[in-house]
């Protein structure tokens, strides 16, 4: 049994920022596509459908990039703060206990079980 006593703040912040960035990008793209579909289906525009579609695709990509950057920055700060909070609590109450197994040992156990 091993114990996680300390989490590198920058490492966790970078991972959380990547996850939040991807989520923010895809949510913004989905919102842009659904807005574009809603506008086209309701014919709530003046001009050609192609221009409205191209405009919304461009706006959606811009919104996706801006959302990804913003959510990544928020995620980085949150990851950094969460690692700091975890490290403080782990120093006072102990860290998370994790049981790790070697891959070779697990394979041998599985082979022994299957052979019997």
C-alpha cells in the first residue's frame, strides 16, 4: 500500500487546464452548431443560407477557441488551488492510500487462475 502525500501543483493544474479547455471548446462548437441550425430552420435571417451558415461556422470556431482558452485558464487556477488544498490536508490527516500491483505479477496471477 502506498500513499499520495504530495501532488505537484503545476502538474495537476496543467492536466485540469487541458481537460477544461477541450470541454469548453466542444461545448462552444455544439452551441454554435445548434444556434446555426435553429436560425436556418426558423428562417430567422435575411440573406442567403450559405452566408448565414459560413458566418455561424466562423463565429462558432472563434467562440470555441475563446471558450477553450478561458476554461483552460480557469481550470489551471482550479487545479493549482486544488493541489494546494490536497497537500495541506494530506500533511495534516494523511494522504490517499493506493494499492499498486506490478503488471507482471498480475499477469502471472491471471495465468495461474486460468491454468487451474
